[in-house]
């Protein structure tokens, strides 16, 4: 396989990637003579049918897929069925359908089977330096099996959803793998969305704290209602730097709200009147069992039950297209958007992109600073700017993967924090989440990597599951060229592909194994959001330009989604957080937030503060009020009451001569008032 990979790799290294092949004239040898020098000459069908690698889409992925364990293969038929063109019917992407496998088996049993059971699978580093742990593959598999057996025992079956609301404890990957082992669909709830602003003293027990708790569990509740899990797996609390975050309180409030909404999902255990099972890990370093609020009959301590279960558990063989997990992400409306990934394609694609984007070798020690549910580099900085590099030395980390936001925070600190650690083990650095600005890139490259480690700037999305790696000369700030088998194109407003040096909308042509298959419970929205804007293509939502050398430069989101420190935030989510505040009537969010208070409510600094807090708590702690005082103007609305965001955006970015047609506004004078008031 490696010989073929080298062949395809060298194809992928052409700046145009595979995407441009389609623009050229293709000729099949034997059918007609190659008349022009630049025509592509394809092998004959006879040759292809016997070749080890027949085409990037088919032979390539099936060759790679053979490195994994499949209980049953995919036969001789095509390995992919796809329609990405909404004009031709329902959008459908299926890879390796009919084949059966299990990703947990491939991640653990397969490694143990080849004799690596005593190798370290996971290193764990706690909040305080010195608080650490590790697990070998053998130990990890045993723990996964115990939890899998418990879940099976209480009635969780293939296809059932399990919500996991855990911080970065080893129990988080254990829980994910246990679900995968029995064919259950995990939905990892990101820690950032609901609870970041929580601290023990702020949310002690005042009525206000209870109110906030109810408000901020809204996101979690909506997602629970969307996927209707059988079980919630959480822990009582977690420490983040100096803060204690009470995760269980948030799960409790979310579950209570579900019940109050008359939703009886989940499942009932014997002798219990509750529908939900809330398996709770006692995270002793943050909070003792005794201090945890408890619902008898519904809540179960992880440590009380899981160790009693057997340490082996038969694997549930699932179809390659059976659901593996849901991951909720932000869209341009406030509705939960459950990105659904299936098993086979995701497994093959993730392992392969990882291997090539990071040049992974079995001897590497990989550290990704992201939360399993969210990129959370900040937390390492808040209390020790040197901790990262000390950890690199402690574990001899070779591959270090992080987000530009962490790089920027660390570069503000003294260089000694970096240079006091040797960092000799580092081989490859990775960046993800947002464009990395050239000065941060240079600091990362020169200071952290001592100018010897390449930076893999990996552009990808929750939906796409793939990076564009940097295995070629790099340009600081560019995500360079596509991964093999992926065909990014840049299109203009009308959806026409544009070649050469250009700028436009980033789309992807044809499917790839790691593409998400649907939005849970809403295939229509999947088509509308991703496939209708530019028919025939998957639309990423990102703007992109290509330079004369064919390098890709991501220019950020073009929809109503903003990227704050590598974290995607839907403006609609921020809006609904603002209007959930009891004294707020209406809100519109671009880069600024424009809010209208309920008639008669006086504006005050405290009120502004608490509005900002509502957003921070519900959406992301990175959100900060910029300090703008009351504007005293209304919002620019059409006569039918629709807020014209386009105008707000132009006002906020001071592009005042590009306001466009404002004649449809109910009250056009609002525009002048807003301009005058935002002038300062
Ligand atoms: O705008 C792009 C930006 O992050 C978005 C995806 O966000 P999310 O699904 O939360 O995933 C983050 C981690 C995979 C994209 O639409 N983005 C991500 N990586 C990069 C990036 N922008 C520029 N360069 C990147 N390397």
C-alpha cells in the first residue's frame, strides 16, 4: 500500500490537487488517441479492473481500508454511493455500505492483537502539576468493556443515543469507546457551551445562581431533547485552574427542564420512577461524593457499579454506514444541529488523515490540547504559561496539535516560559480552528519548534472530518493544499468554479469517506445548509482565496456564524441567549450585539454586565462585552419586522457607503441614528 500511497501523494502534491483533473479533457486509452499534449490519458477499464489501485476514489480508499479489521468485507461492488447534487434528488453519501466492522475493536483489540497491549494508550495530566495517570491498551480495553457491559445490562442497545457530558478525564474516551463497542451512538456535550463561566463562589446558592443555572442549561437541554438519549454520563464536578465547575448541576437542571416539558424519553430502570439514568463519575479532586446533589433512583455512581462488571465484552459488529456519533455544532439558526457521522468511512478517513497530516509513526507521542468536545487551550494559560512546554518535556511529546488562540495567548508571555523546556522531542506542530495569523505562525515555528518542526495547518470542520496537511513548502498562514481524495474548489456567487488566483466560496466536490451523512433528524436542513447554496457541491460556509502558487488561504465564515478563538458560534445562538434574559425583548448579533430592552426598563452598567454574562454562560466564555453604552436607537427592520443584518454588519464595519438599499426599512432614520451613536 505504501508504494501506491506514495504515488497518490505525489499526485496530491500538485498544487491543483485532484480537483483540477475534472477541468481537463480526459481520454480513455483504447477509445481514442490522445491528441493534445495536455489531455489526461486514463488506463483502460481492463487494466483498471486488475490494478491494485484503480482510481483515487475507489482503489485508493479500499486499499487503505484493508489495513483495518472488517468482520465482513464490502464485496466487489463500488465502495461509494453518492449524490451531492440536490437537483438530482436526495443528497446521499455512503461508503463501504454492507461491510461490517467496529471502531472500538479497531482502536483497541486490533492493536492488542498485534502485540502492543502493554504500550501506553493514554497519558492523563490533571489540573495540578504532578496529578497524572496512564493506561496501557490492555487496561483501557478492560475499562471500556466494563462500562460497555454495564450499558448493555441496563438495556442500552445498538442505535441508542448516550449523552456524555464529561471533562477531559480518562472516563471520557472510555465512555466513547464503550458506546462504540456496543453500537450505541454517543453525543459528547462540549464543556464550553454551557458551563465555562461557572465558578463555585459565583454560583453558590443564591436565587440568582439558580436562575442562571436554568438559563444556561438550555443548550444542553435542547440537545438532549434532540437526540433523546437513554443515559447521561457525567461527573459531579471538575477543576479548571482555580475554578470548580459543577457539571452535574447543569445536567440535573437540563434533565429537570426536559421533564417539565413533558418529555418522557430515556428509559426506566427496575424499581425506579425516573426515565433517565444519570451515571455520575465521582471526580474526587474537584468535589466529594457527600457534597453532590443526588436524585435517588435516577443517579448512579460510576465507581459503585462499573468495577463490578466483567473486563471482557463481545463486540457488536455494525454496518459501515451505521451511526457512530453525533456532535452538535453551531449553525446560522438557534436550532440544535447534530452532525451525524457513521462508522466505516469515518474510521478509515480519521486514521488516514491523522497519519499523514502529522506524519504519525508508532513511536510518536501525540498531544492535542483540545477538549474532546471543544478546543480549550485557554485553560492551560490561565494559571501557568510554561505548563504546556513542561508537559511536552515530561511525556516527550513529538506531535503537538493546538489552536491559534493558544499560540497567541502564549506568545504574549515571556519567551523563557518556552525556552526553559527543552522541547527536543517535538517533530511536528499542528494548528486548527481558525486561520493562524503569520506572526503567530512564525512564533510557533521559530520559538516553540526551534525552526525545525513543520506546522501542519489543518483546515477542517465538525462536518468534514479532514485536514489539509502541510507536507510541502509552507507559507505562514496558509492551509496549503488538499488531502488526497478531497477536491476543494472555489466558486463565485453564482456557483461557478473559478480557477487560478482567485477568491470566493470554499466548496468541496464529490464525497470523501469522512463526510458527515446528515443532520440528525433533519435531512432537509442538511441539504439546505450545505448542498443548496451551490448545487452540485458541499458548501463549507467559509470564504477562501487561492494565490498564484495554488496555496489556499481561508478568510473566515461567510454565513451568520462567527469564529471566536477557534470556536464556532452561531449568531442566532447568541441572540437566543440574550433574549432569554428576563429583561431583554430583542437582540441581533453580528460582531456587535444590538439589544432592545423591554419598554420602561432603565439601562445600567449592571444590566449590560448581566446580558454579557448570559451570553458567556450559554455560548462561550470568550465572549466579552466591548463596553458600548446604550445606543438609544431601534434596530433596522423591514416593514414585515425582519431585522436587516446586512445593514448592521456594514455599520459595525464602518462601510457606510455600502449600506445598499434601505428603502424597505420600516423606519430608515434608524440607520442615521445608529451611525451617529456608534461613531464614538
Ligand atoms: O471557518 C473554518 C474554521 O473553523 C470552522 C470549523 O469549525 P468547527 O467545526 O468548530 O471545527 C473546528 C476544528 C476542526 C471552519 O469552517 N477553521 C478550522 N480550521 C481552520 C479554520 N480556518 C482556517 N484555518 C484552519 N486551519
